[in-house]
C-alpha cells in the first residue's frame, strides 16, 4: 500500500510520497496451481476467439554479461546452449501455433525481448523472426521489435534481422557517458554507441529507439542533460526516459553498499531529473506516446508497449516469457533446463498462472490511461457501471489539494508532479477499488 499522502506539503513533486510503491500498477490476482496449467492453456487456446488486439512476446534469456543495474538477468550467453535454446523455441512456436486461438485474429505487434536478443548470432535471429512470420498471422502493419544492446550488434546481425522482417530496434543505451557505462557493465564507449546508432539510422529500414535511464550512480543532472542532448542530435525515431530502479539484493545495491559504486540519485533528485527530461523533450517538439516514451516522427508507434498495458491478448513464447490470454496470465518456465526438458517432451512449459481479478478490465483501463497522463473516471463509470467519482472522492480530493491532479468535470489530468508519481496514483485507485 502507498505511504500516506502529506496533505500539508507545498512541494508535491518531491514530498507527495516517501517512496515509489511499484514499478507497474496492477491488481491482486488469484494464482493457479501449476498442475492445472496444461489443461487451462489447452482450453483457452482451443477456441477461435479472444480480444481483437493481440501481440506476441518472445523471450531470449541470455546476456553476455550482467549489467549491475539490471534485475532481469537469467543466463550467461553460451553459443552451444543458445543454439539448443533457439531450436527448442522454434519447437515451442510450432506447438503453440497449432491451436485455433492463434489463427482467429491477426497479431499487431511482435516483441523479441530479454535478456539480450542481439546476443544471438545473425542466423538465429533470422530463423526466429522468419518462423514467427510463417506460423502466426500478422497484420499488414505489424510492428516487429528486436530489443538489444550496442555491444556485439554487428552489421551482419543487423542485416539478418532486417532481411527477416524486423522493422523496429529498441536498444538499451542507458547513458552515453563512457565512464558511467563501464561502471555499469556496458562495454562500448560513447563513440561506438553513436557510430552504431548512426549506421542504423542511415540505413532507413527500421525505426530506431533507445532507452535512457536517469538516477544512475555517478550521473549528475548535467550528465543527464548531455545524454538527452546526444539523443536529440542523432535524430532517431524515439526514446524512453526511464527512472532507475534499485532491485533489493541485486548487484547495484550490493555494489553501492560495498563502496565500489557511488550512490544513485535519491528519489527527490530523480524527480528533478524527470522534470528536466520532460522539459528538454518538449522543447525539442517530440511527441509524447506515454509518460516515459517520446517519438520524433510518426514512424515510431510503440505498439507493443501501448497494447500490453491496455485491452489486448499476448501470447508468451520462450523461457521466462509471460502474457495474458483471455482471463488468464501464463508464465513460461524460467528455468532453462526445465524449459528444454518440457519442449523435448512436446509440452508447452508453463510454470505459473493467474486468473484475472474481478473488474480487471477496469483496472487495466485505469493503469493504461494514467500512463498517458489522465484518467477519465466519468467515461469509465459508464463503461463499467460504477460511480467511480463517488467511490474515489476522498483520494481525488487529497490529490487536488496538493496539486497532483487537475480535474475537469469527471476527468483527472496529471500535473507534472502527478506524472512523476503516476504509478503510485494508479495503484492507489486500484487498491481502493479492490477493497470494495
């Protein structure tokens, strides 16, 4: 639950909450026993129905090294293991694609994430993308994203990915500052990062998006501004400006505790970084697709990210992948040995599942809208047959007093401080509604 709101604060940007309470706002759901998952998956995918908007998420659970800020590292890259995994993943795709559900509607976005998908060799990337295109019906304007990093992103890999059908690259730059990059485990210096991004941009064959993180150890506000300036100078298609998350017990927390890394920015300092980033992107006339994501031109659509937050189905493929189908969340086995064993036995390797919470679509509507900077409670009340303005009035009144929101009729609009605390606000609304 969120920390109590300090109604007396005159500085909501820095003092509205003591902490960020979640990375993503979400309701509490009901777990499904592992032994029930195979029959449930079979039942869900046996019918030609589902939501009209649908995506595919393909997970590549390998990294060539563990960057200290990352909480998603699973397996060290080994060429022999990666080759075995790719073959198994293609088998899983073939097994999954046979179900009637998969051919009911076209898929609008495919996302190859990780891990580090670009750690794979060119022929593996080509094979995986081609297999998805062959087995699953894709919409004519399907966005096919390859996530990765600059290190070892060779021209051969780029050309292989493009020839197979990748039309969007999402690359984790995090910072252009060479000194900070090396401290964090990013191997390539600023010059190499710029060289690779320039090459991709000049090819003109796919949208090129990067991630930048604010609040990194050793990163000053001036360095953060320089990172944004470097991005703007490259005229890429889009950029995510993400807040640093320090994962409890992770390598970053341990490194800071040992003194081998300087402390990251405090939450109050991160608020200033956030505001500075928004101001710089607005001044450059970039279009805001969500609170964290910016596009230079309409070539960047960020479809997978937008759809996955809203009303859509997502088919999970690969060890560590997760996705919602109809009323259920399915997670594919994250242990690589167990995953390979299940595939060898001809089974979809599911290890975890969850039923949607009651009124889950309402919660998804709230989370989705808040990520866009507003929440139209009047419209949502009609859509879900609830008097949300009355139920949520005490919370909304608090937020108005401390200038986290502005209300126009039945719609809440986040102020700049409200944007920074948007996940807390969305989670508070969801928690209040789940309490009944």
